[in-house]
C-alpha cells in the first residue's frame, strides 16, 4: 500500500492528511482518490499542484511499490 500525504489546502479540503491506498501507479491512485472525493480529485489535478514520490518531485506517470510514499503539494505562495 502506498502512503499518501496531503499538505496545505489539499489536506483541509479532504479532511485528512495521511492515508494508505492500494494503487499500482500514480494515475490509478489519482483515479481512486477522485472516485472517493470528486472535489479532491479536481483539486489534485489543479494548476501548480506537485507530486513527490519517495520525496522526489515527479512529472508525469510513476509506478508505485508497496511502501511508496506519495505526497501531493499545493502551490506555494509568498516571498
């Protein structure tokens, strides 16, 4: 199972910060999260949201192993 972490407004919107989810790929993980909460699914695909897999920013698709950590990071602001 992948350990899924949400930060900032994404966690606020979902009502949780950490969950274990069974998914073989990043796309499958997003689909599962969106099926459970369509508003969260839309937010995860929003502009500026980044994904880190095992603490490395990923652009595009990624395969998820059993102990993978996936973090969804909202856009940052400030100076």
